[in-house]
């Protein structure tokens, strides 16, 4: 406490600097759980599609659509698996940030190290968002394949509406 009875501003900064990475660790955990759920759903869907593919006659046109969709799901799975690895990397980065900041006074850790560690975590979170967006785009491509097969819908390239064949 300072002379006015309020809390010392440097103590508030220490607490804020230590808590911010902890909040980011929690966010990374939630993000990793969501990514894991998506990956699990894709794995299950891929297995279902492969089972359907095996049950179809070799000359069935559905087999080609399934092959294309499984390829898309595989690419999405790879993107999200990388994103999940990045989420754990960000989590570690935020934990290291807290440790570096809390040990600054005791061990003379340079001020720049916690900032660099925190920045690495933030960059990884941005990369995760890009990978998730790429996965969503691929998911849309798989839906377009299904629509084309089931309803004969042709989607013109670029922005705009859909039209029937």
C-alpha cells in the first residue's frame, strides 16, 4: 500500500502481467478442446464415408464423390491438427511468459523476454485462426460436392448466388 492507503501501482502491474498470460492459457485450453472435437468429428465422418465407399458397387458414381470428400476431410484434418499443435505451443508460450515475468526480480530476467514469449503466443493464436478459416473453406467445398451430386446445383465461381442446372 502507498501513503494514501491505495495499492502500490507497481504491484497492480505485476499482478496484471502475471494474470494476463494465465487467462490466455485458459483460452488456449478451450481452443484446443474445440479443435479436438472438430478433429474427432472429421475422423468419425471419414470412417463413415469409407465404410459407405466400400459398400458401393465399383462403378457407382457416388464412389468418386466420396473419394473427393474424403480427400477434403483429410486436408481439413491436417489443418486442424496443425492448429491444435499451435494451440499447445501458444499455451506453453503463455506459461513461459508468466514464469519469466514472475522470476524477473529474483533472477534478473531481461524485460524483453516475457514480451517476446507473449508475442509468440499471440502470433500462434493468429495462425490458428487462419488454419481454422482454411478448414472452414474446405468444409464449404465438401458441401458443394454433396449439393452438386444430390441436387444438380451448379455454383458459379466467385461471389453470387446459386443456379440450378
